C-alpha cells in the first residue's frame, strides 16, 4: 500500500511541477525508464515468489539504469545510438514481458 501511495504522490508532483528534461539528457531518459521498469517488474516477481531482497532491488535498479545509459552513450559516440537504443529496449522489453507473464501466472494461477 505504501509503494502505491508513493507512486501516486510522485505522479501528482510530476504533473504539478511539470519538470523539463535538458536536451543532452533526452536520448537517455526513455532508456533509463525502461531499465527502471525492468527492475520494478523483477522486484514484483521476486516478491510474489517470496525471494524479494531490498538490497538486490536497489542494486538492480541502479545498475540497470547505469548500464543501459552507458550502452546508449557509447552508441552515440560510435554513431549508432539509435540502433543500440533499440537493442536495449528490445532486450529489456523481453525481460519485462517475461516478468509480467510470471506475475500473471502467479496472480491468476494460469
């Protein structure tokens, strides 16, 4: 209940303050969000499986975001930023959908 309440407060504050993202950060923000979602869905799955560890979640969350941003940064420097961004989204999307399927099977027993 507390995480859901925190999420609602965060969404409300984001809508209220309407923050702007600097131009140099804009290519990395969507990738960071997808990487963070991967960690969140992994945490939900771990919680339902009874193996959740807060320390593992925090390390996973931060490392996913940093590694994904580094891959996109290196891609930008090599001139293939869009291709590597797509690759990161595909890989993390597969992981997110895998975790979502496991969550669905656990919740609906199907």
